[in-house]
């Protein structure tokens, strides 16, 4: 059996001999990187949720390079708010719209951060984490057709670059590691 037997099987199953294997790789790579991310930063038995991701973002955003964060943030800003106009794809993220403890909902927070002039580094990082989490949930729990996963090639490439950078910049940081035990 060759190493690409799953891709070959999918090509046969869907009768799509030209299924773009290259475009699917970022999605496959994401599953490995996200697994490492959760394993590295969320080692207890508690459920991973947006609040815990936002707490991790607060602890770690100053360790991220402006270049990497801005590249990822700007990619999603242009994807969801081209020319500062709401794109329908933003709605499909299905960010939580619940206001908690007087704080804006995740949806309102991201919309504001993506459209405001000069958001803070912390707000950019939080928005990136919230969008990444939705991609994770939509991939692992949503109803995605394997035939069309290639349309997410570029977002997953951007997320993968960010995750690699995040892990490289923070995984060995004892201050973050000690403080994240309470997340």
C-alpha cells in the first residue's frame, strides 16, 4: 500500500481522479499542528474553549513577531472585511454572539478588531485565535465535504504558519508554561 492510499481511495470513491492532493495538504497539516498545539498548551482534562484561548493569547502575544501576527491578521481581515466591508464568509465562521460579563461577544469583538484603525497587538492575536478555533471546529465537527476542502487551502496555510511560529516562540517559555497551568 502506498503512502497516499487515503487520497487515492478518495479519488476513486468520489470518482475524481484529479482531486487536488496538493491543495488538501494544508488541511491535513493543520490537523497535525492543531493536535500538537492542544497537546502542548492544554494538558489538563478541561474542555478547550474560546475563553481559554483568549487567556493563552493574553499570556503569549508579546512573544509573537509583529510580522507573523500582522500577516495572519491581515489575511483574515481581507478575507472577512475586504475594503472594511463585511463579507458573507464572516457569518459562516459562526463566532459566538453571546455577551458575557459585559464583554462583547466573540463575533462583535472580531468584527470590531478587523474594522478598527490600528488595533492593539493583543486584540489582533485574540482575533486570530478565535478565527483559528472556528476553523478547527468547522473542520473537525462541521459537515465538510472532502471534495471541496481544497477551497480552504490558503486559510489553512496561513493558520499553519501562525501555529508553527506560535509554538516555536512560546512552547519553551517557562513563564507562559507556569501561568497557563491555571487557564
